C-alpha cells in the first residue's frame, strides 16, 4: 500500500521534532528512561517535546521561539543563530548545553544548531 501524504508528513514531523529535541537536549529532562539512556528522543517526539520543552530554562525556550520567529520571517538560519548568539537567549542556550555536558562529566561541545539545522543531519 502506498503511503498517503498525511502519513509521510507525520513521519517527517516526528523526524523534525526528534532533531529539535536533540538540539535542545530535551532527553536530559525526559521522564522516559530510554530517551535519557540514548541521549535522544526514543519515545513519541510529538509527546516528549511539548512536555519536556516546558521544563527548559526560560532563556532556552526564548531562544527556540526567537529562532522559530526568525524562520517565519524568512531570516536565514545562520544569520538568526549569529544574532541569537549575541543575545541573552543565546547565552541561556549556551549555558544549558554547558550544564548538560557538565552533568554528564563531558567537556562542553559546540551546540549542533550553530553549524547546521536539525533537518540537515
Ligand atoms: Zn522522551
């Protein structure tokens, strides 16, 4: 049976949400042990993301909302990231990634969103 457009778009949406969950390190806050073990969303991303998004620090939520707004306004992704990097929201995003890395006993890595969007990986 051929996939309908609705099925394909649902799969694409789940893939996209998983990518953003990873960028935002939402697995760190997830109640699903499989997500925390895998360090990525292993549940249903459309359920995990909104639930865990609310648990992020306010500045990180602002970073995401500002980035989404920039995309909506057709501001190039790299330009939006560069602008956000210089903002309090960008600092909050950086601090969040540093805190997640520190909680794992790892050296801080550059956030993936600063080089490529989640859909490109
Ligand atoms: Zn999860």
